[in-house]
C-alpha cells in the first residue's frame, strides 16, 4: 500500500487555526505530514504536531530563535526504503538550481528532496532525484496557496502540486 505524504511550507501564520482549513485537513488525513519551515510562530508547529499522524518539521529562515533551537535544519526520512530529505535552504536567497540542495545532505543518497523558501511550487526530477517544493501555505497577491502531495509506492516516489486557494 502506498504512503501518502502531504508537504507544506512557508505558512507564515500566527496560530495553527490561521492555516487554511483545507491544509489542516490534508495534514490530518496524510500518513506523514511534512512542514519545510517558515511557520513564524511556535503555535503553528505545535498545532501541526497535534494534528498529524506522523510529522516531520524543519525550521526556516523566518522562524524565531526558539523554533530554530527546537527544530532541525534538515531531516532525512526513510519511507518504504526510500530516502527523503527535508530542508528550508536559508542560504537560498537568489535563484538556485535544485541540485544545490543535495549539499545540505552530505553522504545521503536521496530519492526526493522536499524544500521550502521559494514560495513557488516545484515538482521536477533532476539526476534521478525528485525535487518538490509545495509553494506557500497562504494566498497572497496573485500567488495561490499550494501544497504538495508525495506518494511513495513500490520503490518509487511521485509528486503533485495542489492549489488550496487562489491568489487574491
């Protein structure tokens, strides 16, 4: 049976209840819920942990010091024998190539890298690795709120981007 992973990032909310209800529902229904950083408040991370069956969280560059101390910069998950890296590349200011993210996981052989920071959805395979960025977890001017769905099934990973709310 496939493992369903919901991936969110850059929610930039004050409380978990401020996160779009469809995102909170997706977190509750997924086998694993991943947040790729930039909660901006500990209450969002705590709410996600309470809601998810299993949660993987990393901190982002906009997170306060208490979240940076409490959450790792990167995580590696093993799901059905597949290695999945999770990060919020604080070094990634100007545009960068997704393969540069592999430097954050020295020695790891990854099948997928889940990352935040860009506020733009990415779903592409490069060099045999799936790079998946869910975009931003809130709707802003012309930019929709999006999430990513990662499916791990029989030794393969696949990603999908879903719009939760259109840009305003």
